[in-house]
C-alpha cells in the first residue's frame, strides 16, 4: 500500500510504502529508547575493567593507612617485575658468553687452518707488499715502489685476504 506524504500543487510529491518506512521508524524508536535509558542512568558507559570510584575513608588516619598499603603493594609488584627482568638479563648474558667463547674458538681454528698465509708471507716480496698495504699504501703505489706489476700486487693482496 502506497501513502503520499505531501499533497501540494507545485511541490515534489514523495511517496513511501510501509516496508520502506518501518525499518527507519524502528531504528529511530530504538535509538530514542537507548538515549532515554542513558539519560535516566539505567545504562552506564563504565566497562567492567574500569576501577570503582575510590571510597572515602572515615578518618584521615585511615586514608594514610590506605595509601601506605597501596604503595607497599605497588612496591612489591615492581620488585617482582624487576627480579624477573634481572633473571632474564642474567640468562641472556650467560647465553652471550657461550656464543662468544664459541666464536673465539672458531676464529682460532680458522687462523690455525691458514697455511697459505704462512707460505706467502715467507717470501720477502710478499712480506714487503703486506707491510706497505698495512700502512695504507694503495696497490698501484706499492707496485710502482717495488717495481712490480700492479696485477701481481693486487693478486698477492687478494690471496692474503682468503
């Protein structure tokens, strides 16, 4: 069934069916009921996790006692948390020490397994190239000073790094 909401010559006429008006009317009525309940205080916005309002103590001595009890409780909680963090930190330090010892052992093994470095470093030319390179002299300048080919100097330095 169609109902005309407005009959006036020269104006736009809007027509709606009850199936179109009913959902809107129900939504408006529900919102009105909800706002009314909130307005009367029947529905509050507090969540269950929000703290209850503080109780006013009967005497000032009770207030101090309550504050002291709360401070002691907080101090206990903080001390427990610090103890847990300290234990975790000690555990991480111990793990890091184990890993450092492992890396030092591996590094010593790698150094011991480099016979090529010893063989190359016994030659006087290689020894001089290493000395100049350690001083920061570029390979081209080393080759010029020692009257050697630049490629040879670069190869000797490249073999040293491996």
